């Protein structure tokens, strides 16, 4: 009896193994059984995706690759497409558009932004989730309810994920269709550096002229009243150097004062500005010197 039982068990195991292998083969055959139309569509999508990938049109390439990477496609097509699709997903950058509205000194968030990219791609509510975009330069047109549209240029790098693009509206509507970026107290106007550098250079030169002139005058006093013509000419040059030093030093002080005034009167945080147009002017005569600023900030 034990031998008979072992024989029956062996038969059962053999039958079970045969059924299992047959089922797997049937499943594999069913997966590879693709209709001619589906097969053509899969291979066509793979062919269209390749030039798009080379041209870095990753959005369009991803659409084609998702089509040929389906389970319904032939194994040879879907294997390549799935590999290419993983690479495209890894390279494709994304952006997050964050909208703001500037009301005096208050800045609040804006939602429900509609974006048009390069005049073709339109996306709704782009301020809620990252948006896939091709690498390279793009022109964004951004619209919101109750506000004028804004246009902004961005340059996106390949593989850049979650790039935040800030856009600003002033009050209920932006003026002139330009993004407004609040200027914080940490932002120093360029005029501060320009005037400060010129002022420091002028003050240093003025001090040098003063020292040279005073030394020559001191030497003249030592030889008086028996100074020769050369010493007399040196004395005249000393007076001229002292006068030049006075004028140059005065100009440096005025420029440094102007630089300090612009720095300490610059806008405080959350103040929205379009920019300024400040220029400086110098002038004078042999008896006087004048310096000033003109324009608006």
C-alpha cells in the first residue's frame, strides 16, 4: 500500500506541474497575441518618439512613449519604449508657478492662475501642482481672475525639478503687463555702489593733493626770504595742488553723502517698485565746485 500511495502522489504532482506550465504558456501567448493594427500603432509611436527625444521635445516624446510602452504592445517595442520613457521622465523639468498680489506693504498669495506657454500649451490652475515643461527658454502668459495678464520669460534647465516661478500683480491688476517683484531691504540700488566708489576715489585723491601741496608749502617757508626762482615756482604749484585737493576732496564728500542718502532712503521690505533713473552731475569753476543728483527713484 505505501508504494501504491507514493505512485499516485507522483502522478498527481506530474499532472499539476503540467497544468501549471500550460497555464503560464497560455498567458504568455495571450500577452504576445497583438493584432496587426495595435502592433503598427506601437511601432509608429516608438518611431515618432525618437526624433522628439533628440530635439528635447520631452512633453511630446513622453506621450508617444506612453503609448508604445503599454502591455498591449509587442514585447520588443514596449521594452525599448519603457526604457526610453524612464529616461525622459528623469530628464524632463517641472515648474511651479506661485502668484502674488501686492497691496501697499502687504503681499498675499493668488490662486487659480491660467498659464499659456509659448502661445500653444494651456494649463489651468498651474499654481497648485508642478507642471512638466521642455528644457530651454519659454514665454509664459499668466492670467488670473480680476487682473491683467502678465508675461514672463524663463529659461529651464534639463532635469530641473520643481523650479519655482514667482509672479506678482499690483492691486487688482498689474500696470503695463510686467511682473512686479517686491524689493526688500536687502536689495541695494546700483547707484549706491557707483556713487560710493567715485566718492571714495575722489576723497583719496583730494587728500593726496592736499598732503603734497602742504609739504611743498612747508619747504618754501624754510627757505624764505632767500628762495630762488625754482623754489618760488614750487610754491605756486603747491598752492594749486592745495586748491585742487580742496575741490577733489569736497567732491568725494558730496558723492559719499549722496551714496549714503540713497542707501538709507531705499524702499523697505515688501515695497513694489519698477525701478529708478538716477544720474549724477559734477561741475565747477576755478573758485567753486558743484555736485548733485538728478532723476527719480
